C-alpha cells in the first residue's frame, strides 16, 4: 500500500470500496455512471440550458455570488457530516489524522468538476461561445474557493447544516391500543415516502421542469409548475416507498402468521389514499385553468398512474411475502 | 476441555498504568451519561466493565477511543493525554469497533491491511494471523464484509483491535455472536497476552463467566459512576462460592445503588 494511502486510512478505505464496487459489481457501477452521464447530457442539450449559461457567463458577478452562496452552504453541510462520520467510523480509534478538510475539499472539487463539465459540454455542442464558457467557469471556480473557506468558518460559528438524520418525530400515544391491529404498518410506507420526497431530494428534481420552461414565462406559471412538480414527486415517492417497505416489512414480520392479503392491504391502503387525494386536488386545481385538458388528458393519466402504482405495490408485497415465506400457511389472513 | 484460570495480578506485581481515567464527564447534548468516572488499568491486568443496559459502558469506551469528546475530566493512555497527544495515545490503543460499523464493500483482508498500514506496520503480526487461523477466519479473508455473519464480523473487529501489539486493548461486548469454540480461543488469547504483560485489557461485558474465570478485576458502572469494584481476591472468593456468586453480588450492588 502506498505511503500516502497508509497515512489517510479514510481515503484509502473509500478508494478501495470504489475499486471493489467496480471490480465485483461492474454492471451496476457502469449503469450508474452511464445514467449520470446521460442525465448531464440531457440537461446540456435542453433548449434553455445554453441561454442560461450564456447569460451567467456574461454576468459573471452574479455567477460568482451564486457560486459563493451555494458552495458555502455545501461546505458547511459536508463539514458537519464528515466530522460526525470521522468520529463514529470504524477507523476512528486509529493513530492517523482524519482530514475532514481534505474530505470536504474533495467533495467540493468533485461538484465543481461536474458543473464545469456540464458547461464544457454545452460549449462543445455550440450552445455557448468560448468566452462565456471561460467566464462562467472562472467565476464558478472562484466562487467555489471562496465558498469553501466561508463554509468552513460558517460551520465553526454554529450556523451550519441542519440535523444529521432526517426523521419524523411523532408524539407517543398516551395509551396502548386495546385491540392491536396492523393499521400502524400503514404509516411505514407513508413516512418513508415523506423521507424520499424531503426538500433536499425534491430541490434538485425541480431543476428539470424549471429548465424545460420557455424563457420569459410568467412568475405565477413558474410557481404553479414548481408546486405541481413537487406534488407529483411526492406521489411518485410514495409508490417507491411502498415497494421498498414491502420487502423490509415482510422480512420483519416473517416469523408471524400474518396472511398475505392482510399484509398487502395494510401496506398499500394509506399510500393509495394519499396518492388519490393529492392527484384529485391537483386535477381540481388544473381544471380551474385548463378544464378540458385536465379532464381529457390529466384524469386518464392520473387513473392510469394509480393503477400502475397499486399493481406495483401489490406485486412487491406478494413477492416479498413469497421470498420470506410470510403467510405461506394461509393462517391469520 | 480444560479452561486455564487467570494468573491473577495483585496490586504489588501490577505493572505500569496503561489507562488512567479521572473525573470523566460525558454525554449527548443535554443527556449526561458519565458523571465523574475514575478508572485505571495496568499492564498485565484484565479489567471487566460491568453495568446494566444504558449505564454508559459504550460511552466510556468511546471516550477512551477518542470517538467522543468528554465534557470534563481526563483520559491518558500510557501516560499520553488523549486530548493533547491523541496520536501518541492512539498508537498504544487497540479498540474493537462495533461489527456493524465495518465497511460492507471491503474484504476482511483489505480491512486488516488498512489498519496495519495506518498503524505503521510493515506486515500483519504473526499472532494475529494465527488467531485468525484459530478462529477459522482465514478462508473468509477475501470475502466482502457485507457478506459476513455477525460472529464473523466480530472476529474481524477483534483481529483489528489486536493488530500492532497494542498496550491497551479495549473491547466492547467482544464475545457477542462468537461461537463457543471461537469465544474460548479469544478468552485464552487475551489471557495469554495479559499474563505475558504484553497489554492491559478493558472489556465491557455482560458475560459473567468471563469476569469470574478470566478477569483480574471488575468494575460496576452505575448512574454514570463506578459504583463498585471487585479486586482479584474478591473475584477469587466469588469463584469459590458454589452457584451464582458474582451474579448475586452484582444484583445486590445494583439494588444497593
């Protein structure tokens, strides 16, 4: 092992994990990398991307301020996470300095590289000229450097990132249920869905619909698109949560005699109800502006999505039950 | 199968202090867990740390390993203050990390190599490799940690702790998940290291047979303090009592506090 790796066990451990992931899970790793490349490519060829980057290149001072703000917050958040990880990791007791600074800096440089690569791609396809690309890249890089220093101090001042774990805290019930039932299980996928669609995850997702809007769109339209996108993302998150929780819940309840139908019902009904409510409200709001299109296009799409979501949740629950043998005897259904 | 009893170390023949904890206070946010803990471990001594669940045993061990910064008090390992001379103190420390914190995407061999490199070793020690062989772990060295069972991860955590001839070995529930044969191998290995004055051992455990048969001293952590200590003579006396000597004494100490 090279000396620099020995001196930085946290970095060498991460490097080895990446190498292992590539070596032994090559298909999955290549697919993930390809998806990232495709996503960057899609963003690069979207019609508004060129004009936006061009404008940012011309107005480099704005770019610089935006970069400083963004990288400052990112640095503060990364520093807090890295510090906690360093203190609780399996390598914490080793006689080696864990450079939180280096870890944060690597993350910031990686992020900067993605932004500059995106701009380079847009320049390569001819959507912006060379001078805009240069100004944009330099302003972003300078902003990243200032943001890195500023964010480091911001965290020290105690204005850093919010809590480490995202969790929904509920008040405990005063009394236990007199007749225990599976109904609390319905909260699991609903809560998991809220975790999936938390602001940190929703914000980057909003980038695509906002970029896809024509330049010069009115503010109220942009707000409506953002709100609708968030609502639809929460609906999609609930579907993903139902599928994922089905496997976890089945594994947990495998030693019990819960029947498959009861398990599937408990797992899906709240998710479906929430999705129906959200989509109905969304359709009602849309009908006030585009009544005809909401009824002819929106309603069938919503019904179709609900059917697919329900089918996915049921199939996932049944596969999960089968995998762990839950409800195999048919008792307790 | 015979079990070798400890060569009990008395206060006269105890070697130099490898761990000294004084007035240690620690907690999480507003929750105070340790409220003035005093503790010593000498070279050639095995101290068992006892206490009910949530009494602060793991918190104390995390403070000693430098994973949690105490709010007050001092910790020194082999004369090096953990706060001011962290690297020197950690060089003398072998800490058994929690098995679930081991990285899933590395192999056992890679974990050992990283630890050995970070401790500045030219090679992994022969006795650690021999212990791996006795654990029947050698065949699993090239498997991913994520594919290991709890017991296998525990074996790896123990091997990592024993790498590099640490003068102070700190283990938290190290026998959890180990099969009886592997547990016996580990008990004997630790005992032989202690008896040869190679290290001092601090073991947080609920396994009273380990305390009775292998430890030199035992300490009960209760309400954030060391509430009761048993010397080697007291442990020997409890061993001589037929039945559940230490179990009864421990229950009485907990009830008394």
